[in-house]
C-alpha cells in the first residue's frame, strides 16, 4: 500500500526539528495493514526533541484517539496544517495540553470550530495556563478556537490563526491571574 501522506505533505522532515505539540505523519511502512492511520499528534518523549537523544515518541492517533508510543524513525515529518482533514481536526480539538487527566472541576472549556461551524464537545481545562496552552496548541490547525470560563464568558477567541479576543496584554494578565473581573463579555449561543 502506498503512503497517503509523504514528505511532500510536510512542512519539515528529518531529525533537526521538534515534534512536540505538532501533527506528524507516520510512515506507512511502520504501520500494520490493519491500522493504516498516519496522522499522529506528538505529546512528548525523548525522540520528540530536535536532534533527539532517544527514540520514543508518545502521542495520540487522530483517527481514533488511541494513545501510543512510536519511534522517531517512524516519523516522516510535520504535516502542513492545511492538509489536516476535518475529522482529524475534531479529534485534535479533544486533546488537552500536557499528559494529565481531565480535571474534576475545570475553570475553562475549549471549543474548536471547523470552517462550516461544526464542533465537538467542550474540552475541560484546569486553569488559565492550560487554557492558553490549549489555544496555542490548537492555533495552527483550527479555523476558530473559543475558550470560555465556567460562566460561559469567552476569555480567548482565535479566528484563522489570529487572536481576536483578548489583547496580548490581557492574555498575560489572565496567565498572571490578575485579569479584571468580566462584566458581561461574549457568551456562547
């Protein structure tokens, strides 16, 4: 079976790049015929670093959400964001930054929207740092990202890779925990 994705579909290839927090293409030769899915979101491992000193790469397959370990040599490169299929974008929207389990009482919720308006369920986010990390992680791949607080007020909105709300200064205040109290704000409809 030939590769669905190959080096021509990647922004970077080789060992000099970081894979962390990126969608990568896995070589078809590394996968079984029963599991041919090539798109993988890298969450870590010594093999994820540029010029790695190890070979383990940990992450999630974007076809079904399966978490697994691969070798750095299995990776073709980082996928061009515009080539990510909508089904994979929806799976990616459910991945939280870091490796911790979902919080029992989240402070924020992340939503990612496709260009046609479809979105999947909210992703619970523990605190302001995780909310900002989620927005940064999703930004290259999603059409629209909306992070809301527990009161359904929009605290972060990114549209086509551009921060719409708040300003970068207000984003820093959010991270420091000294953001002014929301009065009204945008609400989810």
